[in-house]
C-alpha cells in the first residue's frame, strides 16, 4: 500500500514540474509573438518535439526545466527522497536531449536551449534582454545556442554535455 501511495506522489511531483515548465514556455512564446515572429508549437515531426519551431529560420527552441533536464546550476537539487529514482529518470531525459540535439543538427535545424534559471528565480534575465538574445541568435548562423542566467553561449554541439550537472554522471 505504501508503495502505491509513493507512486501517486511521484506522479504528482512530475506533473507539477512539467506544468511549471509550461508557464515559462508561454512567456517565451508571447515574447516572440509580440516581436512579430511566427512559429509552430510542439512539433512532433521533429526530434524531441521542440517547444517552439520557427520554420523561416529552421530554428528550434527548447525551454528546459533545470531539474528535469539536469542543468549544472544551483536550481538543480535532487530530491532527498527517492533520490535514485529521480536520478535515473533525469539521466534518461538528459540522454534523450543529447540525442535529439545531435539529430536536429544532422537535419540542419538550429537549436536554442533556454534554461529555466534564465527565466525564473534569482538572477533571471530581463525579458527585453532575453528577446535581444533570441533575435541575435535567429539572425546569426550559429547552430547551437544556450541561454542561462549568464546570457547566451554558443558551445560546439558535441559539447552540449558541458551544460549538464556532474551529479548525473553522464560524462
Ligand atoms: Zn539552471
């Protein structure tokens, strides 16, 4: 019985995390829409079902929750209960993210990953600044961009792993 309860609780936790991710995603969409960009949402035909896809720019945008996607930042804190469960769940997510980033690259689709910590919490970026970063990237030729609260970086796609929290031992 206790285990059934735990499973229920876990499901609730996961749902809470996912819907929190959705709310920051909506802010990014609105930002782009008001600036005149047109896009498609949750494009299932592309690897990883990108949150936002701008066909004109062949550019996909993923908004990643720092816990759920294993960011190497202070917002990544493994839950104290069921730690191993979460660790393996998140490790699976990260492996999938890496694979999807590679496949997008093969399809010549550019990818911008915005980490949750750039949009929420202490030290988040100003929304106007965020829009400037997005526009700069869209009009650039850069394949991969990462936005966190330090701003934008452009790692080599093979180096995507450098973003991931070492606690997940994916390296
Ligand atoms: Zn983060």
